[in-house]
C-alpha cells in the first residue's frame, strides 16, 4: 500500500533521517524532495542521468520520460 509506505518514509524523514529510494511508482516519485531520473532506457540503453531536481522540475525536462508521466500526475 503506497499510502502506508509514504507515511512510514515521511516519519523517518521527519525524524531527521535521509532516504534514498529507487522507485518506479509515480506516487512515490511525486512525493520526493529530489529526483534523479536515470535512462533514457533500461538495461544497456540506460545508466545516464537524464534529469535531476524536484518532481516539478523533472516534469518540465523534455529529456525525461518519467517527467512526461509526472506532468499528468502533478496537474
């Protein structure tokens, strides 16, 4: 359940902890303070930083496939 996961992660952050999460779920990504989008594809076609920033900044980056999907969710 994503809501439960986010609640637990937010409690950890509120307690002064830093979190590094590797995730594909857009609801988790949109809740992040900072996103590092790797790509542009998976496997051999990936491994490069495509975009970095807040979810809103990544959504504005034309090189980010993740950003295209985030745009729809952040509206």
